[in-house]
C-alpha cells in the first residue's frame, strides 16, 4: 500500500474521530505543537513498521539456536534470553538497517510536509526548485528557481545521510566486536 494513501487514510480517520467527539487538535500547518507531533507520527509510521519487521525476523531467525535451547533447559528467564542473548545477537542486523530507514524518512518528508501543510526544510527546497507556484501553462518560462537555497538544503540532507551511514557502520562494528568478545 503506498505511503501517501496511508497518510491520507490516517488524516481521514482522525477527522472522523473529531466528528465523533474526540478532542480536537491542529492537524495542519506548523504553528502548533500538535501539528508538529501529528506530522512526526505520520512520518514515522512506515519506518516503525519496517523496524518492527526487521526486529521480529531477526529474533525469529535466532529462535531455534542451540544456545537458546540449552539456556531454556537451565531455566533462564525468557526476558533474560530475549534481551541478553537474542537481541544482542540480532543487533548487528538491526543497526545495519538504520541508513535504509533514514533514506526512507527523507524520501517521505516532502510528502508529509505537503499533505499536512507543514512548512519544513524539504517543502522549502520544493519551493526553491520552482514547483510551488507553477502550472502546466507557465512551464518553463515563469519558473523562479533559487539555486543557493537548493544547494544549501541538499548539501545539508546529503551530509546528514552521509553521517547517518558512517554512524551506522561504526555502531555495527562496535556491536559486532562486542558480540565476538563475549
């Protein structure tokens, strides 16, 4: 199911809840904290599901391991097994997915900002590229493109992606090394 469809469905459900008597808050714009939180929730829906799927599949792949069977036979608590052993062994696989989730967040940022009327950095980049006030009749004669704004924002987003990628690799190395030592 496409993400924009999920975002629109969530907006429709919240508007329906407002009509049913649910306490109202601001869904659109960037003036209120509630609008910011709503946009953040919409932006984090799919990455949260993706992350939960990654964690579940890596924990499931650990399920039949001999060390778990032996630990269960000794009477080790399930919570200790899950946190200390299964999650520790699954952590490198999970940490490697951080850049993928970050790129997904960036790719959905414009859509969420556009559909919630949140005027953030990606929407400003969209405006700077000349797409805000254009129509099919005015293309390409009347497009006003702001190159410095585009360069600054895209440099920021690319640098942030680079830092997330480097951080993920460092964290993967640390987690892998710690797992080998224990």
